[in-house]
């Protein structure tokens, strides 16, 4: 079945791609756009504003693809703030927005840190379409 058919068979996702690299953002958009609406942010502060605005509009993100190394606020700090925001509103860990870390860093410290901060998955760049979609499936967001 084509991605477009899968997307129409299941709910349309609201997706936020947080990536400071243009090529990386475009690739993630190309892979994920058949499954939902893709917004982008270049760094953590912008992503937090988008995240909060989506909740205010009652269209929260189902999925965030998050780079770790970014200017201003990095992905680790963004993820901590996102989870603190959810917790403050009574959203239990594991029930909020699903976060997949997408990073060139494949060292244990960053991976463990991301999972401690509340990400659900980790993918090492360069992004492989099949690996990314497998992770999204594992999170129950697509079939």
C-alpha cells in the first residue's frame, strides 16, 4: 500500500521537525509528509513556541523529530522543557507527544541522556527512510 493510502487509512498526524540543517529538515518532511502535517523549527526555543501554540489551538503534535545539536537551545534542553510542560498539565510520561531523536551523535552519553529526558526513540544520521518509518510504526502512529 502506498504511503498516501496508509495515511488516509489512519488519522492525520501533526508532526514537528526540529532541525537546524536545511537538507535534514527537507528530508524528514519528504519522508513524513504523506502521514500528516509537518511543521518545522530551526532550534529549541522556536520549537517550544510551536509546541505550545499547537496545544493552544487544540492540535497538539503527535510526533516530534528532534535534533540534539542546535544553536540557542539544544535538543536535550528542549526535551526536558517539553516533558516538564506536559507533566505540569497532568500528562503522564509515555502519554504525551512522541519524540524521536535524530542526531549525528552516536555516543552513549547523548543517547542515554535523551532517553532519560523522555524520548521514545533514537535514530542516527544520515536518516534512513525505512528505519525512521519503522520507529514511527513502533510508536503506533502509523500502520
